[in-house]
């Protein structure tokens, strides 16, 4: 059993708790404070603009405010290469911590100052910080982790001397394939349905037949379940491998989205309370499956499949794609849900099903492989079947063993 240095373990825990925690906490905080923010937004609109918002106006304004988080995410991500190269990974995380505190302070003072604009500004600043930390955090963790890939450090240093541009990410086969997998893993998270649960589950569950209090309690249970799933994920990712977690994860999310759409329709159309509670069970199951598979892998697929000198750039594009997808979903979902109700979940069912099929046919397993082995895999044409993929993995393993035996 590989011994893990206690300092590295502690560093990993602190970075994860103080890094992506801000993004996750801010994302789920939109749910419980929605009614409070509705009053604050109406008061601010009357005081500053002499206009009272109707329900449609509030939905539009609230969707835009929620979107300020991924919008800030994109801007923060664009500055990631500059900040991480100028200040280093560690100092960059200090900068994001200060930015997160400023964003939290602005949002916290919004109610006291009776200004919804102050809350929106805090969301945007937090988004900036999250864009930086979500790009830098996996890079730093991969670099300090005591894995078996340390025997490839010299090869990585040699590659480091050749800077990678955005154009080269698409021109070189091993970069293009790895970049595509990482991009889809990151963007797919936004279109799988988790954003509807994280930001709007209280609204969705109320429309599925639950009372406001029960919908809020369900949201709390969903949030706790997400934490449990994340803890379990850290124990099974290396044991089960990346590919099974992605394929089975997205296939299961497709089924759960379909079931939620069906039972939500039954609850709304026939006023059956039990169907509403089935929707709660489905949402809890959804966050669990999401938390052990697609959620953690959305960042680490890119970090594992792209070499050192291209990781910062590639990771930035991954965060941008995820944030852009989140913006699109947040803008569409509430409006669609108000018009076609539960059938708005088709926005999630189709992408999740497509990703499950794509990852099943194309995605290579990277478990227990060094960066050199992964690059060899990605340099080959993507296999069209699991059987062909298995043959490719064996060829790479044989080539690696042969190369090691010939070494002096």
C-alpha cells in the first residue's frame, strides 16, 4: 500500500476545503435565500428605479444574478495563466482567498445596506475568485501528489521548454484528444441537470407539488448528500477508474432526469403528493451519482490527459466551457420551466445521454497510467469499441515494459 505523506494529505484537504468549497457553497446558497432576495430585489427596485417587479421580472433578474457567478468564473479563468505564471500556484491561491472574502463581505452587507446591487457585486467577485481557484487547484494538487508518474519528470521538463498555444491544442493529436475529453467532461457537468438542482431545486420541487418548507428541507438533504458523495468519490475513483465512473455516471443521470420529468408531470397533473416525494428521492439519488462520478472528474480528466506545459491553458478552457454552459442553462431553465414545466428537463436528458455514449465509445482508461502512457494512448486514433480499446491498452503496456527492460 502506498504511503501518503501526512503533510501532503493535510495540504490536499485544506486546498479542497478552501478552494472549490467557495464555488459550491455560493452555488447552493441561491436556493434557501431566494425568497429573501426576492423581497430585497423588489425593495431595491422600488427605491432606486420606482418600479415593482412581477414574477416574470423577478425570474429574469434572479437568473441574471445567479449567472454573475459563472460570468465572473469566465473572467477569472481568462486571467489564470497570467496570475499562476506570475505569482505561482501557491501565491495565486492566497489571492483567490482574499477575493473570496471580499465577495462574501459585499454580499453579506447587501441586506444591511438595503442594496441588491451590492449582493450582485459580491456574487461577481466570488465568481472571479472561483474562476482562478478552480483552474489552479487541480494543477497544484496534481503537481504535489506523490504518484508513480514522478519517473516522467525529466520528460515533462523537456516538454516544458516548448510552450503550447491554443492552436497547438488542436493540431497535435495527443493534445487534441486529451483536450476534447477534458472539455466535454467539464462542459457536460453544466448540461447534466445539476445546475437546476443546485440553484433552483426549491422552485422546481415546489412546482412538483411540495410545500415551500418541505422543498427547503429537501434542498438541505440534497446538499448534505452531495458532501457524502464527494467523500466516497475520493475512495473509489482510483479503484474503479475514470472511464466507468463517467460512462455509468452519465447513463444513470440520464435515467434519473427522465424519471424526474415523469414523476414531476404526474405530481403536477394529478395532484398526487407521493409523486412529489418520489421527485425528492430522485434528486437525492441524482446528487449522489453526480458527486461520485462526473463532479470530481470534470477537472482531473483535463489535468491527467494534458502534459504539464499545456495544463494551465487547457484547464482554463475547461473552466470557461463549464461556466459558459452554466450561463446558458441558467438563462434557459427557469424560463422554460415556467412555460413547459417538467419537459424543460429534456435540456439535460439529451446531453447526458449523448455524453454517456461518447465516453463509452471513445474515452480511454487512465487509471495507473503515467503521463507518457496516456500520451501514447491519445496519439493513436480513438478506438471505436471497448474491445479495440482493450487491445490498444495492452499494446501500450507491452511497449512501456519493453522500453523499461531495454533501459540500462
